[in-house]
């Protein structure tokens, strides 16, 4: 039900200018979806929708250009809180230490997220090595992981 509702929300905001949650609620009801404004509010937050200007002081709901990055961050945060114990980098290499047996899962998750700055990963039992495109992206990833922990 939630996935269907969220898919419908994306369809609606792609087809017309929706300025308020109330307008969105009405459009959903017109399509047979019964929910509350609070539910719409949670959906908007989960889907990382933003309001973008459409001119004359008006705004509409739209999909954030950072949506993919935000979804990655949410998934990473969950994985990292559960298994990563430390992170460090040297030039373009990031080394993550995990609980025993979990490095493979952490590196696999990173690989599947197809993050542009990660060239590849190698995992042992409790250590993962991430090869980054450059030293700057390695340092940025380390900082993001530290904030998640």
C-alpha cells in the first residue's frame, strides 16, 4: 500500500504542479487512495521531495536531485552503525574495520550502491579496503562514515 501510494505521489507531482500537501491529499483521494495529511508528510520526507520554484512566487513538489545520494546515506548509516568499528584513509584508499565476519557485507553494500567515486572494494573477515578515484573523495567518504557512526 505504501509503495503504491508513494509511486502514485511521484506520478502526480510529475504530471501537475502540486503546491501543498492538501492538494496532494485531494489528488490521491481522487484516485482512490485514502490517507491522512500526516501520512503524506511522512511520505514526502521519506521520498526526499523538495519544493522548487515555478515562478510568480509559487512552488511545487519535486524529486530532489540529491535523492539518490540521500537514499545511499540512509542505507549506509544502518549498515555502518551495525558493523563498522572504525574508518581511516591513506591517499585514495579507505580502510574500514568491522565486527568479525561483516566486512564482506559492508563492501558488497557499497559496491551495489554504485557510488561514482568508489573504483572498487576488497573485503576480508573484519577489514574492507575501498579504492577511491582520488584522495579528496577518500577523505570525504571517511568523514561521512565517521558522522554516521
